[in-house]
C-alpha cells in the first residue's frame, strides 16, 4: 500500500514538473494572446461601423471600372477570414519548431505595418470576389461568422503560436516564414487596410450620398410621359376606318397599321430589356457619365430616317385596331413595371454600343421609349395629312 502511494506521488510530481517545463518553454504569452484578441475585435468593429447603413446602390458603387466596390471588398475580407480560420486550425497540428524567425518583435512590426503599406497588392485567385452576395447583411454575416470562430479559437487555444509556422515562396522575403502569431497580425492589418479602402470609396466625389439616384420625381415623370404618349396614340387612331389603317403614302412606306404594330413590338422589346437590366447588379459608377434625358429626346426628334431592327419590323398579320390592342397591352405592362419597381433605374444599365461605357441606364431606355412613341405619332399625323389619305 505504501509502495503504491509513493508511486502515485512520484507520478504526480513528474507530471507537474513536465507541465511546468512546458509552460516555461512556451514562447507565445498571454500578452500575445490579448494583443491578437484586441486587434481582431477592434478591426471588426471599425469595419462594421464603416459600412453600417449603406444601401445596395452604395455598396455596389465603384470609383471606376478597374476598382472594387464596397461589396467586393467585404466579400474579399470574408473569404480571407475563412482562409485564416482554416489555416489556424490545420497548422496547429504541425510539428512544433522554434527559432525560424529571429527578431520576432521586429517581424511583428512588419506585419502590423501592412495596414498602411502604400504598395498595391493583387488578391490571389482564391480570394477574388465573385459577387456571391447581393445584400449588405449577407456580406457582414459572412465576415462575422469566420471572424467569430477565429476569435473563439484564439481565446481558447493552448497551441504555442510562436512554434507553428506558415510558409510561402522564398521570394516573399520577410513574409516567407511567419509564425502563427505573425500570421494573425497580418490578417488584422489586412482588415484595417481594406477598411481604409472602403473609406476612400465613400470619399469619392461620385459616391451616391443619399442612396437611390432615381427618385419618386423621376418615376412620376416617366409615368406621365408614358401615359401621355399612349393617350395621344389612342386619340389619333382610335376612330379611323380599316381602309385608313392600311393606307400607304407610297409602296415602300408603312401604313398606320404597320406603325402601330411596330410600336407594339417595341413595348415587348423594351419591357424585356428593362426587366433584364434591373436583374443585373447596379453599377452606380457609370451614372455620372450617362447621357441626359434631353439628348435621348433629341435623337428621337430628328428628321433623319431610322432603320428598324429586324425584330421590330411589322409583319402585317394583324388588322387595324388589333394593332392598337397589341400596343396598349404592352404599354400597360411597362406602366405597371415603372409603378412597382423598387430598383434604381439610373444605376441599372443595358448594353448600348457607342454610348458612354457602352451602357444605357434603364431610366434612359424608358425616356427613349416614350420619345420613340412621339416620333411615330408624328409619322401617323403625316400619313393622315397625305392628300391621298382616305376620307
């Protein structure tokens, strides 16, 4: 019995001695742990404060097409946070080493300075933003989810972060070998670096300060013009005879029936184009170079003849008033779209070769649309004024 007791005491003392030895050999201190936790918490709060309250138009704004939007910066940060989480988890199981990074504190300082490094880096392909998230909350949740797990791991780990390393190609110089503590310092600095980038985006003279650029006044303007031009078409052709519908001033000219069929085709074409344009993410960086409403209207007011695209050439299969019904049906659907849309029609675009940035805003598209109706309204009046027009 005494022998067993003595053996137990010796075993306990030995284990205690080994634990004490491990603690005394530990390079990563509680001070180090607290440094990382403070940095992770503070940079998370600073980032979230910078993006708080931004709307969809603002987070998708780009100072120019070569730069990232706030949404892309946030997705990039979330991706890197996920990578950090997995690197820490996996590298804690690598063999312990020490002495690979002499002048530890000096290298720590280099990692921290990355936050204000003026040299522009290029994100690796694995961390390039892909546009996976459409809402600010989703972007914040992605980053916060992985930052929370990183913080929890730092709080609870017994791993000596000074004895486990991350390796990169030798041409990376001071960054080729870093212990896990230094690796986390880089990620803290990386968050600060991109928070500064977000501040610069928001400071751009083109940044949409109040959110939506397309206002309720713009909505009412489009509705009024679309309704007016529809009413004038109905007034001009609503009471004409079948003979008048199909009269042609010359063999190559269109009849009123063909003109109204052409207008009906454009109701469908422009509605589809407007809907598709609003399903593409907003691009507010192009708004300031968009053409004005007056320029679009002047195009439609010119006397030079226009060539209808193949998909808008009237086929002549419908008779008289059937074309008016066709036109009215399409116009009512466009009016419904304009009344109900919650999208910013001045920062959603549709492709247009030859216009600034080869884009036309959906607002501009609809200005063209009612102006196009006016153009053909004038054509109808000229047909009716022809000396051979049936009375």
